[in-house]
C-alpha cells in the first residue's frame, strides 16, 4: 500500500514540476491533468472515494476543458496550423502518456487485488455519510456555495461579453440599445 | 489509514503548495499563473482530505467540495477576464499589462 502511495506521490510531484516549467500552455495542461488524476488516486487510497470521483469529473473533466477552450480561443491565427502540426509530435504526448500509464497500471492493480485493505480502507468515509453531513449541518454553506457559483456565472457572462466599438457619435445610442 | 503515514501526505500537500507558489512567482503569463493557483487549491484540498481521513470524519471531503465549487467560480471569472484582457491588449504578459502602474 505504501509503495503505491509513494509511486503516485512521485508522479504528482513530477507532473506538477513539469506544469510550472513548460513553455507551451497545452503541454502544461496535459501535465496538470496527469497531476489531478494521480491526486484522485491518492484520495482513493485515503478512503475518500467520493472526493476522488469529484476530482476526476469536475477538475480534470470540466475545469481543464475550460482552460483548453480559452487557450484555443486565444490561439486563433495564421500560425495555428503549423502549431497543431508541431504539437502533435510524439515528443509532446509521450511524457504525459507514460505517467498516466503508470497510474493506469496502479489502478488495475488496485482493482484486481484481493486484499480488502486496498479497496476498503479501515477508516474510509462513505459518500452517504458525506451527503448526510453536507445537507444537515452544512446546508447553509451549500446555499452560500450556490450563491457563489451563481455570482461566478453572472460575472463571467458580464465580463466576457464583447462591447461593440462605435466610432460615430450619433449612432452610439442606437447601437447600444 | 492502512499504512499511509499522515506526515507523508501532509508533506506532499506542502510540496504541491510550494510548487504552486513558485509557479505564480516565476511565470509571466497570466494563464500559467491561474494554473499555479489551481495547483495551490488542490494542495489545500489534499490537506483537508487527509485530515478528514485521519479522524474518519466527512468534514474533510465537505471542505474539499467547497474548495471545488470555489475553484470553478474563480476559474470562470478569471478566464473571462483573461479573454477580455487579451482582446484589449493583445498580450498576456504581465509586464506589458501595466495600466495601473503597479
């Protein structure tokens, strides 16, 4: 069990180091996804299976896709085609692929093992307990999180909208309305 | 916690947090700084999870869920700001974005 944890922790640290040293944003994102996946594996080993699920689905699934969309939006230009060609060389994806293959091997080992200590840690916290605690003592915090997310959505929609630049001063009123 | 020492996991969280701080300091691109902030939030979430697993209480995972919601809101607003800054300045270099003369 410990050796699996140490391997995963090593992968996390290596991929995070590579995140902060890459020059290309997409390479950094690939390594960040690997780092998040290995953190999810660590959560699973600690008995927090629900948090591991959320880490994979929301962080590695949703937030990273948001980052990728923005990077793609910012890269619209003539040089995009050559860039794509450059990015798809094996040198780019072989690093994250090796790291995530190690993670995958570890996951297969954890699934196939017969030792109950691996898939059911002694002080694991079940999702049911989390849900009951979330909606009884922490229900006000859930409401506050909902308000925060609402504010985030409205703020992002407001900041992100394009304001049309109007150069003719008499047309300004009509364009704005 | 079947063999995994809490000290080691806390050490891992500290190392990840320091890596996030280093990323914020050494990079000049706003996108990389936002990524480093994400790394730091993850490290904080890992610390919460391991503390919750140590005492077998659900509070650690609940704090992690709140960190997740906060990170989602922060990323959406931050990325909208980055898009807007890029449209106005055509650059994401923080040394060129010196409107406030900071």
